[in-house]
């Protein structure tokens, strides 16, 4: 079940393709970083609309990310309850709960020094995709944080993204 931003994005795609007939709905990809990376994991468990995904620093497991990231009370407030109460959005909105439906080829990138969405989240996503036999690639930038900012690394990151899109679109 799509809801919130995920549903709004798919509605926007429908509206754009209605207004602009040159949009080819058979050749769509989605890419996101940080919350957008989380959203890509959510899409992977809920829609087959995209030919491929690019996931940068995307959380896949709300509980494990909470225990290893640099956040705290703000996450509990967004989820509705403390983690130990297991209610609210902790499980319901955790992409890992829907990973049995992951089928979309995915490029996963992350900075090893990312304390917002620790590397373990990307490794988990990659492991699930590999276990399910979904084409996937994990690219880790050891000296980068939440964003890939160093010149050569940024260039390599963009080459990886463009190569992935070229392969699947």
C-alpha cells in the first residue's frame, strides 16, 4: 500500500505523462538519497513501476538505523512512540518488512563515514537483493560521509549512476 510521499510521486508521474505524451512510462527509473534513499527501498517493496533504482544512503530497517545513527529523540517523535514500544511507524513503515517483494534492479551507494544512515543499512539492502537474485551493485566510498562530496569520488559516483541507468533504460 503506497501512501504519503510515495503515493504523491506516483500520482505526479501519472499526471505528467497525461499532460506530456512524449514521456515514456515504459522507461522509468527512480533515484533518491537520504530520505529519498529510504523512499527507493519503499518503492522496491511496493511497486514495479521502475526499471531500476538508485539508492544512496537509504535506510531499510527503521529499528537498526535508530540503534546506529546519530539521531535520537527526534526519530522517536516521528515514529509516534519510543522504539521499545514497537508501535507507531517502527515496523509498518520499515522497508525491510516488505523486502520479500524487492524485485527492481538497484544500485546502492553509501559513504562509509555516514553516521546519519550507517553503511549497515546499505549492506542490508544489498544482501536482501542478492539473496532474492535481484540485479544489484553496492558501491562504498570509504572516506565519504552522508554525501559524496570529494571531486574524484563525486565523479565516480555519477559514472556509476549513469552507467546503471544506461544499463536498465
